[in-house]
C-alpha cells in the first residue's frame, strides 16, 4: 500500500512505561498547536480489534499459545490499519498510535522466542507495509514499570482489568525491554529512546520537544501534514 500524506507516530515501551499517558498528552499538545490528530491504540482501535484485545489481555486466557497470540495481534492490526490508520493518514492527519509492530516483535519475538523473521514478515503483511515515521520508545527499569502497572490495575473495576502480561515473570519483561532496545539500535533513524523513569510531566516535555520540531521540519520541506502548528 502506498504511504499517504499524514504522519504516523507510535509509542512503545514495557508495561507501566507511560505510553498511554504520553500519547494522550501529546495529542492534547498538538491539537492546542493546531495540528489535526488521531489517537488510537493496539490491540484495539476498531470493533473487531477491541474484542480481540479482551482475549489477549485477560488473565483468564492463560492457555493462549505464543503463536496463537501472535496471530490475534496481527488480525487486530489488519482491521486497525485498514479502518483507522490508513484513512487518517490519507486525510493528512498526525496519527498517534499506542503500540504498533515494534511491540509484536518485542513481546512475541524477543520475549516469547518466536522466529523474528516470521514476526517481521507477518507485521509487514498486517500493516500493509506502513512503517511509522517516528517511534517514541519510553524506557524505564522493568521493576519500576511493573510497579506502576500494578497500581493502575488495582484501581480498576475487576471486570475491566487487563493483566495477563503483567502476570508474566520479571525475566519475560526484561526480555521485552532488551528486545525493544535492540530494535531501537537497529532503527536509529526512526526510534527515539526517552527516559520514562522521570515524572510524567518531565517525560511529556521531552516528548513534545522531540516531536514538534520534527513536524515543523516536515512542513518546511513541503510535507502536507494537516495543521500549520500555531504558537
């Protein structure tokens, strides 16, 4: 599929790294600056994807195999790309996505030990060849992230808890983090590693300071991302 005129920014990181908080904060910041944004997430983002999300994140499904898990993520992604991401990009919007293909490679590839080339191939098929323009990898120590995630989960109603991955071992989450950092080393032009061990407002300032100049440069070079970005 041919890439369109929008700009795709993805947020990645281990559990409790603050992806959702930072994605929401960046959306508000960019909208206040005049950019047209679409905030979405994986798994989910569509009717089908939200149903798949319930399967993937519920601790009741502890018998789900790594390969079955991978296929569910890719099935959700196909719907998400075709129904949400590509249409928004075609409108010239800045799309902010909480997790994308890098998450699948880190979790199902590096942490679950599935063949990396197979995961990358399925990612390309499910994403229709779309690659993020910019990825923000929020990195923090595993124990810190899991502590934050535990507090977030405990605050939810029992029926709304999504804690299947949080129940995994420390070793699993360490493999996820190491996988992410390796992916970042493999794609230094696309992925920016951000220290997520800081307080949320400090991380937010860093995220905004990274993203806004890049978007302005896109416009300066004749890009057609919607919104002029006002002071």
